C-alpha cells in the first residue's frame, strides 16, 4: 500500500516593515515655522547671457586701461631719454674749473693740470677715481671729491706736514713720517738727513721708513743732534756736539744704541779721553 506524505506548505520569510521616514523630527518647530512644511523652491537659473556680457565688457575695459598705461610709460621713457641726451650735450653740464679747497702747498693750477678734466661732462666724472689720483700728488695725504649739478666739482685736500729734510745732491726735500718725499715748499727748521749716494731712497717718492723713524727717535732723545748722514757701508751716523763722529749702522736696535751712547759718552767725559770716533754698530762699542 503506497505511503503518502503530507507536504508542508513553504514558509515565506517575513519582510521587515519599512519605517516611514518622519518628515519632521520636531513637529513643534514645523508648526512654529510654516515655511518648513513647503518644499524648497528650485534654484533660479542665472541669466548666462547677461553674465557673459558683463565679463566681456570688463575684459575690454581692462585691455583699454593696459594699453593706456603702456602708452604713458612709453611717453615717460622718451621724455627721460630726451632729457638725458640734452644734459649730455649741453655745455652747462660740463666742468671747466673745479673748486680746490684747503691747499697750502699744492696749487690749484697744479691740481687742474694734473687731472686734465677740461670739457668733461659732470656725468662722466668718477669722484672716487679722482680722489685716488689726487693722493698721488707729492704733498697730498687724502683727498675728498664731491660733484653737484649742473657742473660743480669740489675738491678738498688734506696735506701732510714734513718731519725732516732730506738732502740729496744739494737739493732739499720734505719727508713725511711714512717716508714720502716731496719738494720743499718753504724753509723749515727741521732735522736734516744727508744722503749723497741715494742709499736711503726706495724710489723717487719714498725713503726707507726704518731710517726715517730711527732719525726721529735719535733726535727726540738727543735734541742737540740736528744733522744726520747715511753712507754705505757705515750706515747712519752723526757728529756729536763734542765733535765726535758716531757710527750707528743699520736702523735696528735704536733704543739700545741710544742707551749705549749715553753710557759711552759719560765714561769718556769722566775719564777725559781724547776721542774722535765712536763705533756703536756692534754690541760691544769701540772708540779711538
């Protein structure tokens, strides 16, 4: 006998209930503000034609302003070039006679002839270059140069003072503390250094500064000695007030040589020695 099975009906899954979205989370606010009950209106379309016209008009105005600024800049540049060209060719901007101030030993004519700036434009003059050239003049220590429109060139000189007289071949020259040599501008009662062999000169405008300093130091310690000589191979020497010839040699160890001279002189005077020559070139002095 066949067996029959009772089929059970298929169970369908229960669909979850969809929760209805609440339009207003806070109905009380919607009641207070009725505008919330209505949907938001769609954004209004902007008039694209009017916007494009505005942008086009603005670009035209900017282009016109840009062109106008270029024209103005070109006119200003042309005016500046014209003014510069006029000042370069106008004789009112040319220097003919500079103003030379505080020159005691250097004449203004010598400065003008030395510079050679006749008919030079004020724009082509370099004050620093002129000042450097003026410091090469014999008596000039420093120079200050200033320019001013339309054509003024002001030169101020500061000259050095001599400390001794350098005598060479019957010609007398002034010497600065640094050893610079310049022609004698006026008579001065200074200590004299005679050099017939030109052994002290480094070049035509400079002496050995060590020899100059040695002469000044000896004269400061021995004011009665006012004349010195330099001769190879004896070096520096002088004649004392007693008539003695004193050899000093090279300009080194001047302080020791001055102290040694004082000691030797005192001994000779105390012992009443007959002396004509004192040699201080070496550490052990000798006399005869």
